[in-house]
C-alpha cells in the first residue's frame, strides 16, 4: 500500500488547528470560571462589584479574539480572494498577460495557491490561443489583400480601353490566376478548419494505395512536362491500406505539387511506395532548392513560406494540411533535405494486414 504523505500532512495540519482552537476556548472559559469562583468567596457587596468586572472581562476577551479572528481572516481569506477576484476581472476584460501572484508559492499546498495555479495555467493557454487567432486573421487578411490588389489594378487597366489585344490577354490571364489563388486559399482554410475542429470524420476503407499514388501523380503531368522534369517511380504493386482515401489524396497532391514546384527545370522527382513489415512508406524526393534547418523547423506551420520566390504559387497551408491529415491517420511524416540539392518527404502509415 502506498502511503499518501500529503494527505497525512493535511490531516495533521487540520488536527493542529483544532488543538489551537480548543486551547483558546479553554483559556477563555477557565479565566471566566476562576473569576466566578473568586467572586463566590466574597461577600455580597464584593460580588456585586465584581459582576460588572467579570462581564466586561468577557466582553474584552471576546473583543480581543474577535479582532484576532478578523485579522486572521483578512490575511488568510479576504486577501487571496481579493487577489483572485482582481485577476479574474482583468482576464474577463480580455487581458491574458495577467498572472495572479501566489500566496505562499506555486508548489505550496495552500488551497488558494492551487486555485491561482489553475487560473494562471488557463490564462497562459488562452493567451496562446489568442495569439494563434490574431496571427491567423492577419495572415488570412494579408493573403486575401494581395491578390485582390492585383485583380483591382489589372481590372482598372482593362477598363481604360487603351490596351493592345495582347496586353488585354495578359492582364485577363493574371486576373484569372489571382482569382484561382484566392479560391485555393479559401478552400484550404475551410479544409484545415474542418480538420482542426474534427468536423471531418475519416471514412476508412481498404483500398489500393499504389493505384491512388499513380492517379494523383498523373494529375500533375501537365506541370512537370512544362518544366521538363524527369519522373522516376518505384511503386510496389497492390499495396493495400485501411484509411480515408480522400483525405490521403490531399497529402499526395500537396507533396507532389511542392516537389514539382520547388524542383529546378529539367530536374528529377522520385516517388517510392514500399511495404516494410506492418508499415507502408511513401517517399517523394526532388532535386530542388532544398530546405534550410531553420525553415525545416517551421514548414508544418500554417501560412509559413520558407521560399518566398514561389510565394505566389501557394499560401503556406499545404504542409499544415498534410501534417493534420497524417496525424488523423495516426501516421508519421519526416523530411530530409540538403540545401541546394533536394528534399525527401517520407510518410509512414500502418499497412492493411
Ligand atoms: P507553399 O508551398 O504554399 O509555400 P507549403 O505549406 O506547402 O506552402 O510549404 C511550406 C514551405 O515549405 C514552402 O514555402 C517551402 O519553403 C517549404 N517546402 C515545402 N516543400 C518543399 C520542397 N519540396 N522543397 C523545398 N522547400 C519546400
């Protein structure tokens, strides 16, 4: 049996308080009793004279104990309650930088300190959520304002009526591209929001991953041909997994589009699918610009774009989505990269047994 020392300590403390209280009461009663007995030995006139003294004596002692108890309460109860109330008023007003000072210390066994610790932890958590929320809003606003400004400028120029037909074509194309960028951004935000709020319930079924990877890869043919990339595949046939196919297609599409986007012209993209015991490994490699260590630490964060030269072709939400889907699928994603030489993303998932 484990001895719970903190409970024993609490019990002893409560006992100690009870003893002090008992000694105080005993002291008052004894004082009054002695005075009373003393009075009994007196004659009537003396008893009459002693009666008011005894009465005032009791009043005085009660007053003294009253003051003592009031001071004790003010120090030990009212002071912490006031401190907690003031802190909570600031938190309710939206100030999440507030940290309520402890009465005895963060790790003391004082009951008020345990409430203060709970409130301080909650405020720190709220401050984190608030920062995420404001960062998210400013990122989204920035991402929306940039294409809107481009659309507005080109539309104004188109309205001027002084443009040559080729220029008109060029500006109309730019407007279409920016509209697509806006639409992709909003689609990604909605998807991420639904994934983060657990509004998407994975619909798992057993399916052929090898086929899915080939289909997804082929969807990018137009872009890789335009960049004259070499595509190398080593895809084991008929690898089955038990997952939500639609969600995982988001992962493959994002990894393929990044590999193609960050690959140099005439570079190489390699896709491998392997079955290793009870795991399936999918790796996507490219001979692109690579990722620095500093960038690598942030790539799965929302709106993070390490390589700003490709900023217009994305919105920094792709890998955040990928990571969320892999977490839901209870898999793992890792990245190896050499700056200037290339990058490999490896996804590991449970194989269908
Ligand atoms: P986006 O591609 O829209 O910028 P992502 O979330 O897909 O956003 O990627 C975040 C960042 O990770 C990119 O801006 C880039 O810096 C880095 N990155 C992702 N994939 C690769 C890759 N294959 N090669 C080099 N950098 C990459």
